[in-house]
């Protein structure tokens, strides 16, 4: 089988399974993305490689994974570009004290708990050449992520998007992601800088100059044109091609600087004008490509995840501790902070549950950590399980807290 025919077969299998499992999860009132994440795990050594190793080896041979990985990275760049375009940091100012305290606690508490836990995990679950400070910084950052797109979808499905809890949650998730990605960029520079082609000092200086140029020069320039056609409410092909060119160029720059390409795509989205019509037009223009390519990212995640690496009771206990720490940090920190600012216990708990949603954003962070070799495959698998559990638990607990009451009180 040629490389092209094998790649096409992989795409067909991945799309069929992710759509099927996504539909099943939607039937039990879970976001489709949770089912798609699960489908990726099923295609890897955790299930398919275990029950049908011959089929797994023929469908996903090691020498073909580079092509699958490259396509999945293209999908990831497009996805992060869209996420950056949809963020609205101004929501934080409009929501005042509650959003400030909840977003700060939603980053600081899980980061502190994660960094503390990392001290105990470093010896067994980190690579030998990774210093403890680097490992602790990454682990704390990974605990601090909130899945902005999954959270938005849950809010829409629960009819909470216009309530006080919903608007505060969106603002907090946006700010949390900016903080988390900034922290992650710093960790990647520390870990990757000395290993790259550029000295660490030049990498740091180049990254700072690039960010300043994007904010001070590119952002004002992008604000001048009228991107969206007023009559059709859409982007022309030339305008869409221009924005895509800039997104991939930004991704290339950050990759060359020693950062990951996703940082450049995310930054390019962030400097676009804060125009809902533009964000919607980009979603319509790129949505089909993301639907095609993002499941490949889930498949690649599944191929790198093996629950069989957790081969004894002690490993599963460590995984449980990681899950409990993640929930305590995000749910506990956001709930207590929002309660202290005047929300009711029901509203505060709902906000904490929403902030505990990690989803796809966590997988992106974990991929970066594995790519720069700051975590081991075993810890990667544990953290993927944590991302699935914390995302899966959001909808049932939110339902138990009764969204109807939240809407009526609002």
C-alpha cells in the first residue's frame, strides 16, 4: 500500500470512528468533542493495539505516522488560530471583581497544587535530563488550563450563555487560557532554548520582539481593512487566504524561534480585530478543514497514549491523585473565589465545575510537553485520562446543580 492510499485509509477510519463515538456521546448529553477524544484513545494501543495488534500495525505502521502527524498539526494550527480569534479579554473588564478573582484563583490555585505535586512525581515520571523547576512549571501549567471552546459549547447546550455564571465563566476561561499559554511559552523556551539552533538569550529576545511587533504593528494594521463583506457577512477568498497566510507565517516564526507553532497561530488570532462577524466568518470559512483535520489530532493523541503503561495499582493510584489534584485546584479555587465575591453557593459551584473543563486544550498542552520531552509517555497517558475525566464530569454535575434555577435567578 502506498503512503497516500494508507493515509487516505487512516483518514476514513479516524473520521468514521470519531463521528460515530461523538454522536454516541451527544446522545448522553456530552459534548461531541469528548466522544471524539475518546475515539482517538480507542484507536491507539489502549484498545485497538491490544485486541487487534496485527490490524493496528497494518493500519498505523510506525513509518506512516509522520504523515498523519503533519496533517494533524495543520489542523491544530487552524484550530488555535480560531481560538485566538474568538477570545474576548474585554469581557473580564465588563464582569468586574468576580471575573478577576475567579480567573486569578482558577490559575494560581491549580498551578500551585500542580507544581507541589510535581515535586513528588519528578523522580519517577519525568525524564532524567529534565530539571525539577522545568518539570514543576510545566505540570503546574498543565493543571491550569480550561477548555474555552468546550466550555462555550456546554454553556450553549445548557442555555446558560446569557446568565451571570455563563458570562463570568467565558471571561474567566479566556483569561485563564491566555495566562496558561503565556506560562507554557516560558516553559518551552526554558526547556527547548538551549537545545535549538539559537542561543536561549537570542530566543528570548526574538520572541519578545516578535510579540511586540504583533501587538504594536500588525494589530493596528489589521484593524484598518474591512475584512467582512457587509452584504454577505462573509470573507472573500482573497481575504481568507491573506489571513491564513499570516497565521501560518506566524506559526512558522514561533517554531523557528524555538517555541511551538501553535503559539504563533494563537497569537495571530489574538491580534485580529475583536469583531464577532469576523470570528464567525472565519469559523464558516475554516470549519470544514478543522472538522477534517482535528480528528487526526485525536487519533495521534490516542496512538501516543497507552493505559497499559499504568501497569500496576500504584500507577493507577498516582493517576487518581493527579485527577483529584486537578479537580481540587480548578473547581475548589474558582468556587471559593467566586463565592467570596458575592455569588451564591449554587452559582459558585457551577462556575467551578465549568472552569474544571479541560478538554481539547489540555491535549494540546500535553502534546507540547511530550514534543519538548519534559514529560514521559506514562505521565502523558495519565494526564490524558485526567483531561477526559474532568471534561466528562462537567455536564452531569452541572445538571445536578440545576441550570434551570440559575436561569430563573438570573
